[in-house]
C-alpha cells in the first residue's frame, strides 16, 4: 500500500485528484457496510471465510502440491499485480480527462479506483497485525491477503464501471493473483477469500458512490512518512 500511496503523489497533480480523493472520506470508508450490494458481498464472503477457517489448509495445500501454474507463471502475480493495474487505470483515466475527452466519467473513475484501492488496502493492512496469522512459508501477517484485496478491488470497480468484456478478464486476473499467492506458500485459502471479500465490497461500493456523487464535508488524509517506512493519518470533519 505504501507503493500505491507513493504512486498517487504523481497522479494527484494531473487534475487535482487529491481533493477528489479526500472528499466524503467518512462515507467512503464505511460504504461496504452501508451499500446494499456491497453489504451482501461482505456477509456472504465473511460467512465463507469463517467456514474456511475449519478447512484452513485444504485448498491451499492442493494448489501448492498440484501447481496449476507451472514454470514462473506465478511471478507476475506476486510481483506486479498487487497495485499496478489499479495505478495504471487511475492514471489512464486521469490522463484521458486531462488530455483528451475532458469528460466527468474519466475523472470520476480515476478518483473512484484510487479510493477503492486505498481504503480496501488500508483495511487489510490494519487487520493483518491484529490477527497476526502465520503464513504457510513461516512469515507473519498472512490474514488477509493484501495482493488479493487490491486485485479484487480493481476487478470489482472495473466490472461495475464497464461491460462484461472488461469485467470478466479483470476478475480472472484477480483470481490468478489469489492462486499465485497460495501456490507460492504466501497465503492460505481463507486469507485469499477474506481479501477478495474486502476488495469486491469496496470496489462495488465506491463505484456506486462515485456515480451518486457522495456526501459529507470530511477528509481522511493518508501520507507516507520519510522513506516510505510508515504512514501518517489525519482525519478532519467540519461541523
């Protein structure tokens, strides 16, 4: 997430995206719990995740042993797919508004994707040290999968904004990322399932929020500290 926030520093100047990103932050943060469609995703995904707790290693173990992705096909999913598609989408939409069409949809989509990625990724990062689950490879902070969270946030947002010809490949890409994370011993199935739940709920909710325009004079500011070793949080609410 620190890398994505760093990339946003270059996207903001294109069209004052900073102001759009921070507007209505309170509503955006809680949108998966207040948006009807996203709420259903949360309920179903959380229920499935709880069931997966009792079968923690079954699917993940099968993937690690059977290796459906041969050779080095997992490397792109582990190295490039966490935030790169999200950042490219936001940047492309911002540039499309600034240089070409000047349409409100492009600006709205640039900001919406940035929000979906930022808030879903931050929630995953907040949950990780609280649960502090050991990874299959022995590392820490396995639950939920951050790669899967942002990948499915991207997929859900694209599917909500565009046709199935774009949405289905986006979901296929996100599924590929989840398989990569399990096959290479970084995560259990329940980690990936929880990440997908968070990502999809934020992607759907913030796509719909962006179309409605949102509301509320609040600002939630997140900035990387020196050398990207930490994050600084500020929240402001006008009365």
